[in-house]
C-alpha cells in the first residue's frame, strides 16, 4: 500500500493505530461511497463490521492509490 509521509506519521497516534491495513484496502478497492474533492483528492468510505459497523474514511491523493489519511468517520451517513 502506497502512503504519504503524513499518513505514516498519523499511524503513530493511538486512535489511528487501531485501523487495520485490510480495512483501508477495502475502502480503496470497494468503497460504498466516493467523493472527488476540488483539489483532486479522493475520499472513499467503507463500513467496518469489526468495529461495530462504524465507517472508515480514506483520503487518497489524485492518483487514486496513495493513502493520505484514514480515520473512523463519526459524521458519515450512508
């Protein structure tokens, strides 16, 4: 999985360390929703049943494969 240095530094935070690579890859490959931002970055969401059905948001660079951010999104409405 390709990642930005920003994302690598975020993974050290306790609230981000619980996010598994396979959840991120699920959002990248088979998102339930996608939004392209004005700057070209791509937001993708997936539901994580292992976390009680919560939703994971993954932000990708414009190339569609480099992970820039990933977090459990409290505000997402399917």
